[in-house]
């Protein structure tokens, strides 16, 4: 970790923040003018394209692109996802077509860019994998992360806040381990998402949308795979994380939890009358917290805290056996909702009062960020 690297990292964060802050209203207005992005109630959505461009422009200026070997494949896959997302906003694609595009983009990055996880480090009982098994696992993991962020991307502030925490953590690790280019890319994503969250927090007129959520998930997935593969090669060095697989699972606990729940609901619906996406959305963890009386911002903030807590917990239990670590993370992960409800029932009235006062005081300024 070199202090001199801050001369690239800090400007990258500021640049990404400013670019995204300026571009989000532009994308929002363009989507509104063309009537491209609406939700089921007719409310205008969109604007996350600013995150996409902010990250790429920032990294192109401040990053060291030649040091990121899979960068051409990364760019090709990301543009494929983004352009397909734009097409989906105009000509609605069915679920199978979206899965095919996501699989193609993931395979392009993993196999073409050789971002292949072949050392599981004992996670879920696995050790070394063959190259082909590593490709299959890495592609599946990348697709799960993308769709996990899509599921939480429909909630104001949740996906963006969780992604800021993850990319910030990965940025620090890449910086400390000496991978400055990936650190700049991670911090660029953090800065861009912070600029986006200004428009995304409740009361919000702009949300991440499917395109933005999938692109954000892809960026997080790429950085996560790089973390796991590079960490495995740092045998015995200071910045090597002994339980990288468990740590990655812990820090992604919120999107993973929603993905598993969504798959369980849809699998159950296959044998019953079925649930549509809107009905599932009313049963996710965020809406369950809202039914407890929490505001949108407080519910998202609570889940940000959970992400930070689970990350710290993974570090604390690192000396334990891998299967015991995983069991502990699963146990705590299953208690997220009841614990938050208990804490909110005990102290939430103070937080609720503060959040309501803040929303009232920001009413006039919120109209500045709620583009019409």
C-alpha cells in the first residue's frame, strides 16, 4: 500500500462522483423524452447509465489499463450487457433471451479474459478445480451476482449502497495488495455510485433500473472474481485473506439472500398458481422491513449496516475451520430480518423520528434532485 497511489485514487473517486452526478439527470431526461423507461405504475425510471459512463471515463483517464489483462474482454462483455439492456427498454426481451446474453457476456469475460477461479480454498468443501470446472463455476457465480443485484436494484438506495460498501472494501484490498489498477476501478465504481445515490435515496425519482443493476452486478462480479483469483496467488503474503470465499459470501449476503429467496419462490410457483415479479417484490426483505414501520431510507441503511457487520464477522471467524465459518455466516444471515425487527422495535422510534425530520427538511432540496 503506497501513499503515492492516493494521487490517482482520490482524483478517480472525485472524477467518477462528479461525472455521474452530472450525467444521471441527462440520462433520466433522455429516457423520459423518448418514453423509454417506465415502471408498472407509469413512474419514470432510469439514469443509471451515468454510473456506467462515469466508471469507464474515470478509469480510462486515471487507471492503468494495460495492467488489467482481461480489460478488452471486460469491456466487450460490459458493452454487450449495457446495449442489450438499452434494447430491452425499447423492445422487451423475454427471460430466456436475457439469460442467453448474460451467459454470453460472462463466458466472454471468464474464458476469454481467463478470469477463472480454480482454487476454492476449502469453501463449500472444494479445493482445486480443473480449468473447465473453474470456468463453469465462475460463469455461474457471475450470473448469480448480476441477477442478485437486479433483485435488490428495485429498492431505493439498497443496491447502490451495498455496491459502494463492496467496491470500497475491494478497492482497499487491491490497493494494499499492490493491484493499483483494480483499486482505481473499484474506487471509481464507489465514487460513481455515491453520485448516483444522491438521486436514488428516498424520496427518489430515479432508480437503478434493470440495465443499471445488471451492469453494477457485473462490475462487482468481475472485481470479486479478480479478488478471489489474485488472493489465491498471494500465498503467505500479508494481504492474503485466508477465508476469501467465506468473506466474499458474507459481504454479498444481502443480494445472495434475495436471489435464493426469489429462486425458492419461483420454484414453488412452478408447482402452484405462480407469482409474478411484482408479487415477489412485495415479499423481499426490504418490503418486509417496510411493513414493520420502517422508512425506505432506514430499511436500506439497516441492510447496509448488515453488510458491514457480516464483513467484519467473516474476518473475526477466519481462524476457524472453513465449514464452521460458513455455518456461522449462514446462521447470522438467516437471523437478519428478526434481529433488525427487534432492534427497530426497541430503538427504532428515535431513528424513525430522525429520518422523518431529515426528509421534511430536505423536501425543498430533494426537488432539486428529483428530476421532473
